[in-house]
């Protein structure tokens, strides 16, 4: 399912140069999901056993755990962020999701994987947010 939200708003980056377009995209994705009623449980969670495995957002959607990969793209990009999640990346994400679930007691009964694609201009204006739900990963 693809949901689109026109979010013609500017998210100003703070004065810190460490803040990247990806960080701004992740914030836009978190804001979008919160507006849909999701509760953000974690941001940029890393697997303690392998710090290379990172989950951008972990959310709760009415009792369902949602692992979210955020892809920030130029508004003029020809290929959507959905297609930028390769098979190899999905394997890494699956391992990270399993590691997070392994640390839960009790383990959630229901969980899924989503992709949020954030399109922005060069001046960091968010143009669109596309939410792809229930992406095959597990």
C-alpha cells in the first residue's frame, strides 16, 4: 500500500554541520508516522552484536511493531527509494530486526517492515512522503 502526503514544508537544519539530508529525511518520516498515529519506540537503533546493522525507526502501530527503513531522495530522482533497498540490504535489515526482537520480553506477536521514501529539494524542503507498508522481509 502506498500512502502519499504532500508536505510542502521546510525543515530547517540546525547550525550543526553534522546534520545531514538523511537526518532531515528521518525526522520528516518520524513526523509523518506520528501524524498517522504511530508511536516511535527507537531511532537509529544498532544491533549491539554488530553495530553495522541499523534500523532507522522502530514504531508501534496499534500493537504491531513496525521496523522502518527511511530513504531520502532528491525530488527529481528517477528511481524511488523503495527500489533502493537491495536484496543485500534486506538481509542486513532482517538480521537487525531479529536482533531487536530477540531482546524483547515478551516477544511481540505481530511485526512488519515498512519503507518511507522522503523526496526533498536541494534546499531541504520536503516535497512528498511515500509510505510503503508490509514490505516482504521476513
